[in-house]
């Protein structure tokens, strides 16, 4: 009696453990799938910085995620261009004032 109940309980524990692991794997896959969906949505909304951050978080949990790697690369590239455009726009808008200031105070500037 005792030996067979020990075998049954250990078999039952093994089955329960496998189910828990299987359930955890399904949860991870669901998380990664929803994460990929979310970063694709962020890209469509042109929220490149947020998409890059989300892709980085997914890659920390699942380094082999090809979709997240691809989106991270694209998000970083788009973010660079977005920020570059903003910087150029700022400089262009300030240029006339800077040119005037240069004439008035040339000692404050270094020509390169």
C-alpha cells in the first residue's frame, strides 16, 4: 500500500509540475505575442522611442525574439530621424537670431 501511494503521489506531482511549466510557457508566449503586437502599434502611431523601449524589454525577457529585434532596429532608426528633423528645425528657426548675435558679439563664437 504505502509504496504504490508514494509512486502515485510522485507521478501526480510530476504531472502537476509539467502542467504548471506548460501554463507558464503559454503565459510567456502570450506576453511576447501581445508585446510584439503592442510595439507594432507604437510604430504605426510613430511613437518610436516608446516602441524601442518596449522592444528592449521584450528582448531582455526573450533575447531570441526576431520580431522585437527587427522592430528595435527600425524604431531606433526612425527615432534618430525624428529627433534629427526636430534639431534641424530648431537650428533653422534660430539661425537669423544667431547670425545677428554673431555680428554683435563675435567674441562669443568660435569659427570651425
